[in-house]
C-alpha cells in the first residue's frame, strides 16, 4: 500500500476555497521525496541538509503549504498504564467514602499543603512540588482499544476492539511534523504497539521506532510479558529492532552489504527505488553510535541504576530519560508489570476481579512505580531537563468507584470507568505543585474544572508549536483536523 503521508491542509474558511487536494502520490514520487544518499545510509548519518531541504520543498510545492517547524525545547515521556489505573487508589483517594468504594489504602500528605496521594508512594509524596495532578479528566469510551484511540487521538473510533487506531495518535502526529528534521535518532520511540493506537492514515513513516516489539500488545491480550525498551543482557550486541518495528538491526552487516550492491543503481537514479522513507531512516541508524548508546544502560553509573531500581520499570524509565536526553522527542512506554501468580494473571492495569486482586497487585507494583518515577523526576530536575521534558503517567481511563467481586474466589477488582480519571504530570516547563480539578465524593465524575482528554492533547500540541486545527488528508482524501475540540489547560501554560 502506498501512503500519501505528506498531505495536509489548514481547515479555515479563509483558505478553504483555494485549498486543492492533489490526491495520492505514486511510489516513484514518494521515493523521490524521501531519497537518501548512499553515503548517509552506509555511514549511519542522517540525510544531508541539501537532501532535507529538497524533500521539504518538494512536499511544500506539492501540497501548497510549508511544513511547520516544531518547538525545539519540548519533549514528552508517556508512561502508558495500558488497561487503566484506578484513580481512587493512586491519586484521588476518598477516605470518607463507604468501604465498598474507598478501598484499603489511606492518603498521605505530600510536601505541598493540601495535596495527598496513596500511602504506597512515600518517595513521590516528598516531591509534590515537582508534579501536578489532573483529577477531572474524562471521555466516553469504556473499551480498551476504543479508550486508547479516544485518549491518544482525540477521536472516538467507529469500530470496537480495533487493534490499531482509526485516527493518528499524538506521537504519530508529532512525528509527521518532524518528518524531514535532521537527527541521528528517530523522533518517536516506543517499546511496543499499544492496543488502539497507531499512525492510521499518516502511514508507517510516522509510526514509532520499536526495539523488539511484541505484536500481541496490540491484540487485546492482557497477560503478555512486559516488553523492554532498554537493551537487555540477552542482546547480541547490536541494538535489535524487529520487523514489527522498523528493521532488524542485528542484521547490520547483511543490510549494509545489500545497500552496497545497490550503490550503482542509486548513483544513476539519485533515488532509493527499493526502500521507502521509513526503512531509509532505520538504515541510517545502523552505524549510529549515538543510537546504540541511548539504549545501553551499562553506560550509567551503578548508583543511578540502583536509584531507579533493578526492575523493568526502573530500567524502562531510565532508558526513556537517556532517549530524550539524546534527542528523541516523544517516547511512549507501556507500564506493564508481571505479578505473582497468586495475585493475578494480568500484566496490564486491567484489574477486574477475574484478572487480579486489585489491592494486592497495587501493593506489589506501586512501590516499584514510586521508586522509578521519583528517580526519573529527580533526574529531570537535577539535569535541567524539567524545563523541556514533560513526563506523563496515565492510562486510557480510570476504574469503577464501586469495588466488584465477580471472581469465584471473591477477590476485589474494579472495572472500566472513563467517566473520571487522574493524570500525573511532571516537568515540561509547566507549573507544578498543583491539583487541577476534582471529582465527586465517590470519585464517580468530575465536579470542578471538568475537561475531556482532548484538553491534554491540545496542551501538548501547543507546547510543541503544533496548530491542532491543521488537517491531514485521510486515505479517502478527506481533510481531518488534528483535533475538533479541546482547549489547552491554562493552569499548565
């Protein structure tokens, strides 16, 4: 399939009458737009300034509007709690609610007067001046993939239980704007596909680069092993990116040999007739020392590794910090966790009674979360990254305020609840040490500063310098705005 990924229009009455849809480009035109020199491919360097300028001008000439420049001083780490974490048991506890709502955990006071969080997070409680909680966010989709599509794209999906999104998610939209930016590292990195997320009609060149993804993570399964974004001890030496992500970098010599054999044809045609832009950018990373080092935790001090913790989450968040510090602008990593078998069978945050004892599962994983996230926040601030890197922890929705006991064992759980959820933020040059919004006495719905999840997307797009009213053409040639609703959250700006 050929994706017409370079097309977009501004959806405004002023320009609408003279905006012309050029239709899809053929493969030869697309490859000409994305052509790289053989020298760049074989050396591991990014395209030359001249090639980038030619590509960018070609897109501008073809579609009538120049590509906008992104803000260079803003990046995002999205620690995605797929499955949906319980707002009542983490950041919006209701100790005065009836027992069947409030759960067993007590709130503890933080170092900011009036802000309380779960007692299982003592390290984070000592740095509330460095994070902000949004407690009044909601949307209308209660299934996992539909909720993810809704939260990360700003649109409700048409289909239910869709593996990949019907609209471009936030990372893909941002990657589209940076498609021809010269960098030795990809703009958008993720550990594995998320169920209900993806680039949709922006095409594969805007998908995340994924080290060793597990495609089961986009299937609706909830009990797969957590997928590493870091370089594990089992790696053979080269950073491995599987065919499900970009290209298998462990085949480095073979790929470079194939490229060598193509050199004569490329010299004659000045285009890469056998590779699209996505594959070209992957090949340009093959010999990049910077790319390999960004994923290599052995380069960190032992004290830093111990501070984050020798856990999947500790190593994941430390790698996320290394990636944004090296130049990656958007990192999305699933916050999956392997529970003890007696606690539950799920590795996601889908804590139905039939999947896990929700409170025992939180007793296992929240202390690990507390250590890893507090270490990351400490690093962001001590290294000056807090001014330009925003850390986000959230999932596709919250959990039911009413505790359920559907499992035959009678253990407690909570079900899907998009009517209310909490979002944890730190850094990004934004005002911290505050709580935005509030929910009702049983955390059933927002009652103060009510906002849907598009408001967070609008805020992030604003910080990146993206016009959320801009439209992309879908596969049918119809202009679809990045967002149709949602205003930036003024308390964060």
